[in-house]
């Protein structure tokens, strides 16, 4: 799946819409001896995540989801014991740990996209171009983040893999759906969270069609 997620941010930097494509997150399971060598674990938003170190396919940002086949929920094992305390006891080893990359929570998305809004504004100020359009594409080793800002300051953001080469065209199509189904909705208040079934349905259809479209063809330029 080329498109991973889509977001809309209002002119004040508030998240007003998010959509995730149905993507399977790989699970990695491995047996560890004491201590859990090579990995540094910490509590983040009621999850136990890998803060530092990578091995056996387990990467930074992965969350611990089970211990010896027992699910980890809100940092705890089924008996209520804190999983980090469990892993500090040598008597509990060897231990079988399963990790996966969990989706960001609503609060995390609000915080992260608010930060991106601020970074976008900074990029405009730092640009040597007087009419800078700000950040259009951020490329990492495993994904790309594409951004399109309208004249009213609303930002449309796509997170994709590297196969998506015509993100600009796709963002324009999303903007058209936003104009047709959101802005023309008499019950919608500008800059407020978007709750429009027709917009949701048509956006999902558009993103599902990406794999069968020309958006994955040769790039026609930067986003």
C-alpha cells in the first residue's frame, strides 16, 4: 500500500481530520536472555517501546505487545505486574518477547502535527526565497511526508512509501473532495473537526485506487 495515512490541519495547526489505510504491521518475536541486550525499553503513553537499539528485526519505535505469549496491556501483564519490573528479574529469563509498531494515538497525532505546523512556519521564515511555499516533501529512509497548503492556510498531508511519485496530483484530488463534500456542507464550520461520511467514503475510494492509478508512475516534479 503506497499511501499510509492522510491528515488535514487547520490554519491554527489543529488536527481536524485523519485517515489510516489498512496496513498490516509486522510482528517480530524473539527469545532473549538476561538482560534484554541491545534494546533499551521505556514507558511511552502507557506502552512499552524500544527507545534505543535494533536487533532481529526489532526497531526503535516498536512496542512490546506480548511476553511468553501473554498480552501486554497498558504496560502490564495479565496478572497486573508491570512488564518492565518483570524484565528486571533474572529469574524470569529466558523470555519470549513480541514487538510490533503500533499506530499513534489521537493525542500523539495532535501533538506531532502541531509540531509539524510550527516547523512548516519556521521553514518559510528561513527560506531565502521571498515567496517560499514551505515544506512540500520530507523524505526518510522508509517513507515520505508530502504537504500541500491552500491559500487559506489549511494543510493537507500524506504519508506514503517511496513508490508514490505523483503526490502533488493526489493531494490536489483530496483538496477537490474537501471542497466538494466538506466546504459545501451547510452544517460544517470552517476549521472544526471534519465529520462528513461522504468525504470519508470518497477519500477512502481515492486512496484505495492509488495502486491501480498513474500516481505511482514517473515523477513529474516535487510535491
